[in-house]
C-alpha cells in the first residue's frame, strides 16, 4: 500500500532501522536516529544496488516517486541509475565551474601571467565588471547572442559607444578562450559585429603649432606644483612616450652612460621592446629627478606609496592647473605635437619618426620593408627635437595666464 503524509509523519524510530514500503520498489528507511530516507533497490548487470533519493520531508512523496519513475525508465533502457546520477551531478558541477565569469577571470589571469600592462588589465576588468551582473553566472555554453546584445545595449544606453564596442571585443576574446579550452562551442559575440553604434572618432586634444607649443613650454617652465610632477611635465614633450610608459618608468631601465631608456615588451602597447634616446636636456632633468626619487624603483613614484608609480591623472591634472582644458591639451597630446612638428620639419625619415613613436605599421607588406630601427637617425632626431623645444620655449617670456592654484590631485 502506498505511503501517505499522515502515515510518514506518525512513524516513530526504533532501536534498529526499518523500512516502510511505498510502491514499485520505492521505500522509506526509518533510522534509529529518526531520519527518514527515500531508497530504492534494483539490479543492474546482475548486481544488487541501492539508489538514494534524499530525506523526507525535504524530498516529498510526489518528488520521490518522480525520481523512482525516472530510475525505472533508465533501468528499462539498460542504464544504471546510480551511474547516471553521478554523471548528472558532475555535469552540474562542471556547468557551475563553466560560468562566463569563471572563464573570464581565468582568461584575465592568463593575460596577467603573460605580462599584459596593469592599466590594460584594469580596463579589461572594468569592462567585464559591467557584463557580470547579466551574464556572469550563466554557463558559457548557454549564452545566446541576444543576451550579449542586451549587455552591450545597456552600455550603449548610457552614451558610452566606444566602451560598448570595446566590451564586445573583450567578450569575444573570452568566448574564444572558452573554445580553446573546450568549454565553449562558438564565439557568440562575433555575431554582433555591426550591431552597435559606431562611435565618432575623437582625436585626443593636442597643441600642434610652433607658436602654441612655445606658450605651453613656457607655462610648463613656470609650473609651481610638486617638483616631481614638474619634472614629469617637463620631460613629457621631450620624450613623447605614452603617458603610462612615462609614469611607470623605472631607474633600472635607464642607461645614463649610453643615454638610452629601454622599455620591455611587457610595458609597451604594441608588445614590442622599445628604446628611447635621451637628449642632453633629458639627461639633465633625469639627473635632477634622481636626487628626489633615485633611491626607489620608479622615477615617478606615487605620493601615497613608493611601491606604486604615479597616478595616470597627475600630468593631466597639472595641465589643468596651468589653465589648459581637456579640449586643448592632454598628456597624450605631446605625442601628436611631436609627430606633427617633426614631420613638418621635413628632415627626418617618416619611418624613423614612427619608430620613435613606437607605432606598429598595420600594413604587413610595409612592415616587411621597414624592419630597420633607424637608431642613429633617431638619436640625432631626439637631440634636435630637444634643442627645438628649447628654442620654442625661449621665443617669448610671457607665461600663459593660470587658474587659481588648488591642492594638486594625486599621484
């Protein structure tokens, strides 16, 4: 006779465990502790086995019977229900470990081990962080293009079209990593190429005329903020490296005797080692800086911790204090200033200028024919550039009007 709720509730424990039969092989094992456990005995390949369905009342009568019926169907199909249960448990565990967030963080950790720049990793984590609330807990195999599009549309709705575009690229790379590690079948983010709003190209603000460059250099010379920041400002136009490369410069990278700064591939955007010839003016500024920070790791340590480098906002904040708005000049703008004025001189090989800017030619054919480093020309060019900057700076004595001084925003 099948069991009912009242009968099970009123059943008491005994000194020894005993069974209450339900139907079709299902029974309730009443243990001496009072626990009531659903069980089912069966035979598979000639061996007697027991299947466990859980405890009552967590597993009710109807649920236990459904599990029994499923097991009987498996037995009829020649399967072992206990083995199938272990496989299902393992599949659920694997699915839980194969969530988008799990795989994405594994991919980020791989990039970190490969030496990707910290600022690049921070941007990737920021983009992924916006995606996690919607797809982070989903098994990567079950994520659809529509779900990815919903994530991207949410970012687009805030007007951050470029962020949405970059997020699609990052999500695509996570899916490709999932494919490479046998946990995803396809890159569903790739299906969304062309679905997003194309952001308008916004060139970073930069001063690119000799007259305005001279005014900027005189303003920099008159900067009265922190002396380490002042030297970073003064070095920026002479070296015209990327802001992140300047602020993370380390003393061990400099060879003062050979007058060269060597940057490893891990620090470079294009993942290729780069060398910067140091002009006489730069060496003098670096020597001045050494008296301030030479006993540490970084040329420009953070004001908060010498174990970290200067904040990415420090030079930009200094330009703002000098009265230059974000629409007029940025730390990255020193690269555009150098590229424009050096090319306008007409005396330097454009490829040498590009090499010094650490640009990577996108044309495979052109790259094959421009393997030379133009080192000797770059050495002459960098000294000529520093001399030219001095001439522009000394062209007049009037400094650009400055805003009221405030507390310097931090490195």
